C-alpha cells in the first residue's frame, strides 16, 4: 500500500523522531558517514565560529570548559571543540548506536580518547539536569519538529556563562531556483541524470515536493525560516549574539555562491542572558574577518 505523505505540520514530534531513528539506523546512511571525507573548507567555518566562542568564554570559566555535541553523529562538532580547546570535557550525544560507532572510530583515529559518547535522544539527554558551557547543534536543528522548543530546552542546561552554537542548517534560500542550479552543478552524474529526467517529465514548474518524502530531512529540503526562528527565540528570551548566513558546501561553490546572494546555511550563537552584552560586535567582526568565504552577518 502506498501511503501519501502528510503535510509537514501534521507530523508529530514522535513521528519525526522515529523517522530519524530509522534513517540513522540504516546501514547505507551510516556507511556514507563512515566513508565521507570532509573537504578542507567545510570544516573551516566550524574552526572560525567555535574558536571565536571558546575565546569569548574561556576568561570567564573557573574550571575546564564543558561542551556537549547533541546529534553529534560522526563527531564534527565535538572534534572541532577538542581542537580549539584540548582540555575541554566533551560529550557527544546521538540516538543512533551505529553513528556513535562511526564517531568512536574517527575519535580513535584523531587521537581523541576522552570524548564521552552517549546513546540518547536529544530531549531525554537535555532533561537530565546537567550543565554545559557550550551546547552544539551541528546540522541538527533541522531534524526536529520544533526548533524553538529544542533550543529553549537546551538553554536550561547552560552554565551561567554558557552559549548554544547551531551550525550547518539550511535556510529558505535552499528552495530557490538559483540554489537548485548550483546544487545541480555540484551533484554527481547519476543525480544529474535523475534531475534532468524529472525536469523533462514534470517541467520547470513541476512538483515542488522532494522525490523521496524523507521526514527526517524534510526541513533540509525546504530550509528553515531562520529570521522567524530568531525572532521566536528572542521572544522566548534566547538572544542571538551572532546570526551568520554563509554558503556551505564544496569549496569552489562557497566562493561563487555569495555573488548570487546564496548564503543558504545559517549559524546562531545564542545566549539566554545579557552576560556578553557589548561583545556582539567584536565576535561578529572576528568571525567575518576569519571566514574563508563571504558571509552575511544579520
Ligand atoms: C545530519 S547528521 C549530523 C551529524 C553531525 N552533527 C554533523 O554535523 O556531521 C544528524 C545526526 O542527528 C542524529 N539525530 C537525529 N535526531 C536526533 C534526536 N532526536 N536526538 C539525538 N540525535 C538525533 C542522527 O542520528 C544523526 O547522527
């Protein structure tokens, strides 16, 4: 029986969670992460953002920095913090045992033997009365039905000087034709053939639904309205010290996309209090100056 996908708003939080469990328990997906070699520059924005945040926080901490990478997957966020601050106490949380397996292998290869790996879904972990100086969501916010609820919940686990970093989520520019053209340039031959076949079948004004309705990735296809999300977060008392829009992806595309206004990924540095008041400009300026490609600071 073929089941017609529902509209996104009709999916419950539990259904989205189940879709993620299914997806990241799938051997082929896990294998992709196992084999995937990050290109030099897809890490660069992590280095820039994370080191700026670590340097802002460190003078205010009495003990070692405590960070948690929620939805940590293969470990990109956790490893970047480790590189910025080798003495940090780091925890990586993921709901997939198989993804944790990939993270363990990579951590061993990098020589990061003291990262704690925890099998848990984000909400269960975040409701566990722990406290962190940095809470990371890397390519993670778009996997949740309600990003505001997620980030509000995370904020309750922050230390007095703590901040949340979200990075590598797509915004609504992903739905534009301009973006789709660049996506076509970057994709492999097989995908190019499928895209052309679909265009011939459906025309340029064809269905705007993805071919495979993947609930776990729904917001990756359509993008998140980052301006609305920021406003909603501000209304709930979580302020953006920085809101960065940037052109994530292949290094050559990150150089070209800004000329087309395609700052299609976003990152927030969030705080629930005014402890860093007056520091925003310095933080943003450092990030803008250090990025290897043009960024839009909102
Ligand atoms: C796109 S991957 C991102 C992995 C990594 N953070 C990165 O930047 O490469 C999404 C990860 O989130 C995990 N995940 C999805 N929903 C989750 C949830 N509700 N709680 C915990 N982990 C979740 C998945 O298992 C997967 O490893």
